[in-house]
C-alpha cells in the first residue's frame, strides 16, 4: 500500500507542467523561500495526528512570517492543542511557541541552488500545560539547514536539522518534498519526513501527499494527508492531516499579494 501510494504520487508529479514545489505549510519540511521585503505570509490551519487510542488536534495552528529584505524572514508559530485519549478527560490549551528567523544565504535563482538556515526556539510552557500533556518543558533550540533545486522534471526541497534541548536527548529531523503544479492554480507534492530522538524513542518516518490551490488574489488553500511508515506502536502516528489557508500580504500588510 505504501509503495503504491508513493509511486502514484511521484508519477503525478512527473506528468504535470513545470513550476516550483514548496516546503512549509501544509508540510513539515521547510524550504529556503521568504515572503519578500515588507510582505506577510500568514498560515492558519488545523493539524490532526491520530494515534492508537487517541488523537491530537492543533486548532488553530498559527504560523506568522514577515519578510525583512529579500532573504530574511521573521517567524512566530504557536498551536492551540486539543488532546483526546480513550478513557481520559480531554485536555486543551496553548502549546509551545516557535519564534525564529530564516536567512537564505545562497540564491542562484529559480534554476539554481537556494540554501538557508532557519534557527528557532521552542519556548517553555506552564506547569499546567505540561501536566496536561499538551506542551513540553522547553526551551529547545532548533538549528536546521534547507536546500532547494530543480532536478530535471522535479523541484526538490530538503531540510535537515537538530533540536538541542536544555534537558533530555537531542532530536534529528530530515525532510524531503518533491512535486510540481498540476495546473497554474493547483500544486501537488509528496513528502517523506523523519523525526528521531538520539538514543531514545520516538523514531518516526511519515509519508504525506498534499498541495496548494490558489483561491483568489492573496488566498491559497492548503491540504495534506499522510501516515506513519514506522508501525503503530504507542506514540507512533497512524494518520496525520493538515487543512488550512495561506494569506499573502504585501506593502506591510496593506494589500493582498497577487502571486505567491
């Protein structure tokens, strides 16, 4: 089933017209792209992770990005988490926030390499949020590296990085997104993502299919669905999904952006 899913997704990506695939919402992998000087990229979404005997919902998942110059992006992410477990009371509240800054230090244009780094801090949380299981103690520092380039008919985005926690094991992330637009308004992508703690669980690899659809000037629908390739042991996701909207604003938010 997984092999068939991946083969179909890659075939769809190979058979559609040329354009650029993108990381970032709705995907877990980030790309080197930035909004541009004085532009906003606002992602408002709902992310669901369904595990054995329970589920976690990020409703909403807020992702705010502002461009400073053509190669720098200021970011602030925070989810409101609703956690459901069989036989237990539903828990909810604001989880850890992720402020950060992205710098695209290498840019050879659309046909060449683009590379960036995107350091972020997973902030601490209240003792009550930790007790409810909807947030971690923090802080943790994330230092990733992103690269993007066109290879023949495919546009690829790659991200690799480490979480450096104040307490506990380090965590490694690896992500790859490949895809191309099906039409001038509809983009389809496939993602392979691995999140692994060093010397301790979890070690989870997921496969996702998703994309973006341009609704109108400055508004893009985001969607993604996938599942774990690591089995369904405790803590392993069986299904994950994302549905949301991206709002693009220019001139310090005074006008909608015509093109993403």
